[in-house]
C-alpha cells in the first residue's frame, strides 16, 4: 500500500488539474480542500505539522495562513510533481511551491527544501539521463536557494558524488548513520544524493535510499519521483507494481491521473479535469492500512526478531 507521501502527490496532481498550472491561488484552494477531506478519512502516519495545519484549515484559516512553524518534510514530499508538470516555467514552479508549502509549513527551510525537490525534478524532465550533470544542477539550485544549512548539505553532496561515495557515507557525513530524520534539509539532501548517484537505475536508487533507514517513505518518495522523472514509468520494476494492493487510488487510477497531467504539462489539452475518486472508500482503506502497520509492528516485537 502507498504511504501519505503518494497520497499527497496525488492530491497535488488533482489540484493542478482543478486549478491550472499557472494559477497558484486556485491551485492552493483546491489542494487545501483536498487535504481537509483527506483528514476526514483518518489517514495513518500523518505528520504532526500537517495535522495541525489541516485542523487550522478546518477552523477557517486561509491556505496562505494555515501553515505552522515547522521544518519538517511534509511540503517537500509533494513538491516534485510540481516541477515535473510545470518544468518549462521556473517562475510558475516557484509560485506553486510557495502556495503548496504555505498550506502546511511556514518555515522558510520547508519552502526551500520543497523548491529544491521541485526544481530538481523539472531539471530531470528536460534531460536524458546521460545529460544530467550534478555540478550543473547544484549550481542552478545555489542560485535559487538562500538557506545556508541546505546549501552546505548540497555542496557536501556534490563533493562526495564527485568522489564516488555511497549514500551511506553521505548520510554519515550529515550525522545520520542511524537513519535519515524527518528534517527537510536531511530528507532532500539524501534523496538528491541517492538519485544522482544511481540516476540510470530506478531500482538501485530506491533500494539505497530505503536501506539508510529512518523516514524511509519520504526519502524514497522524493528519490523515486526524481528517478521516475529521469527514466519514465517503464523503469519501475513490474513486480513492485504487481505487489501494490491499493484502492481507490489504484495503479490504474494513478496512471489515468498521470496521463491527464502529461496533457496539462504539454498543453495538448487545456480542458482537463481531475480524475473521479470514490471518496467514501478512503476510510475503509485507511483502517486496513492502520491495522496492517500495527500488526506488522507487533509481529516485530515477537521472536524470531
């Protein structure tokens, strides 16, 4: 089953189809409503900052004022899709990332981490895998970002990539030898490193990212988005797709969403609409998800460990 990272990416896609890729305010209003309805389905694993922000939306706060002071990775997890769809207009990507981030996070670090993820995804869409040059990407990000801690982490990633270091070595450099934290600086830097280190191999990118431990769903979601933007959907291992038990956001449903977003991105069709979703099923799905996670957790507490 998919995590909240994939769910939020799907909501971003639906909001883009509803609001258009050049109207940040309409996009933010649509995404805010989708997040409010999502919370009613009792999703498991929702971040504390995102939960508080959605509650503020329900209390009447505008999407521009609902975000809470947090440097978590909730905004970054859903940002890559913005760069993938609006890749030809950096100014529009910036506006959309800002609008998306403000709904849940008001900390500038959350915004810059999300912007780095989105811009890297847009960079990947525009190039063949052999044309992706880490130094070029890092120079582009350095011109856009201002947070010193994020810039230092990315500069260290650039140096270690050039030296052929492994993701584990980079994580250790950041003090993350026991797992990647949910701090947006760590999440985005590690995801970018794993993608650039294995940019021609979707499976290796994801396996290396997840093997680091910690907040694996978000690190994997961002690294996977970047790998997908680079290599395309055909690079996803077939057995991973066949093993996905998900409804109502099934693989077929997500492919339909992706097709409409591709039309929006290329402007082949201007009259695109969100994909219909059977909302009442989400609560049943979320209860099943929670039960699965709890059973798995209890099983790990029993021998053989």
